[in-house]
C-alpha cells in the first residue's frame, strides 16, 4: 500500500520518497539477533551467583574489620595497662631503693659509732623497763624497715611479672592485627576480582538485552496508562491496552526488535497503524502515526532500530498531543509494556 507521509510531503509522494530515502538512516548491515532467552537467563544466573559471592566476601570482610577493631580496642587497653604498670613499678622501685638505702646507711652509721651512742642510751636508762622498751623500739624500727623493704621487693617482682605479661599480651594482639590486616587485604583482592567479573557479566547482559530498542526517538515522555478508561460513553469504550508515548509531531518511530512488518493500514481508532511480528516471538502494535517510512511497508523485513514511521495524532488521537500508541502482545494476548519500555531506556529488558 502507498505510504502516508506527514505534512506537506503528502502533496508530492514521488519527491517525498526520494527526500526520505536521502534523510533517513540506512538499514544496518546484517540482521541483529534478538535477545536469546537462554543466554539472558545464563547471564542473569551468573550475575546473581557473582553478586552473592561478593555479598559473602563483604560479610567476611565486615567480620574481619569488626575483629580488627576489637583487637585495636584490646591493644589500646593493653597499652594503658602497660603504661600504668610501668608508672607503678617506677614508684615501688624508687621506694624499695630508698628503703634499702636507709638500711644501708643505718648499718654504716652503726659501724661508725652510732652503735656506741645507742648502747650509751640504753645503758643510761633509768630502769630495766625503760631499757627493755628502748631495745624493743630499736628492734621494731629495724624489723619494720626490713619488712617494708622486703614487701617492696616482692611488690616490685610482682609488678615486673605483670608488666611482662602485659607486654606479651600487647605483642600477641599486635600479631593478631597483622594477620587480620593481611586477611582483609586478601578479601579485598578477591572482591576486586569478583566485581570485575560482575561488571563483565553485566556488560554482556546489557549487550544482549539492548537489542530491544525503545520505539520512539528522543525526546519523548510517557507514564503508565495501562488499563485507563478510553472513549467512555461511546460504542468504542474500552480499557487502554498499551502505552501512549508523547513526542513532537513527526518524531521517528522505530522497530523495537528485528522482525516483519504486517497489517499496515488505517483503523478507526488507531488511525495510521502497523504491526511488527518480532523475531522474539512477540507482536507489537504502533498506532496514530502521521505517516510511514519506506521500511514501514507490508511484509518488509526490518532490523531493530529501523525507522518504520512517524509520531502523529491520527485516528481517535485527533485533537490530542501527538503520540505513539504502543502495544505488546504475547501468545496469550496483550501485556503491559510499561516496565519493558522503562528498562529499554537503560538497555535492560526482561
């Protein structure tokens, strides 16, 4: 059938055909293969498995980091206890050394004559009781000094052992930190490899899925209008079974997949319309076209992305903003193409 062209081109069909042929992009060489369901499924499963492995590695890394932080906390506690032990040991050691110094000085003084003075003092006691008291006092002073020095020595040894234990604990925690740091590095390296693998799978999947093209060239706009009431109160009243994609008049409309154009013509509601039997097994309906491109002809084999026609307002769209009414049909009937269209914008199609 003859093409219906937009605007002033209708007045000169022969000239328009030449102009369109010159302006429109040439069909791609070779026929793009539609998304292979088996291949898409395999890639999605591989991406899922890889993502799960990344999640497992991340959980392992989180556990390692938690252990690392706990070890650092223990390390800080060990450092604090070691510092306190050193400070206490220094005080006790100083007191111990001072006590030993006093005993040493007293012994030296006794040998230098203080013992004679002490003996004179004892002998000069007024009574036996006073003598005994003075002897007991001198003895108790000496014993007290000795006990003090001995106690300080024991405390000094105890603190030295505690200090050594804290040092050993700190060394063990430090070694644990080194192990955890190395472990974290290994996990990060493994995650980098997994992430690289995931990016490769995603790229392959995007390449596979991006073979499904968005039906209207930019700029365009659409919302989910599936099931909305149409032509209420008329004999044509029905629920919307597609999506309306609004775009400037004459915007090119393209084949979403490779396939065969059929049922090109005019309908009461759809105006200028055509169907595309996709190689993916689905059928696609385009309506309200302002006109057809050369490849939008009955029986024409087209590649994905081939221009089929132009956005318009024919049929029951007359008086509304120009748009493409787009439907997607499976073997069971029409389905809502909204999510597919949104995904197609990003190159992802279910």
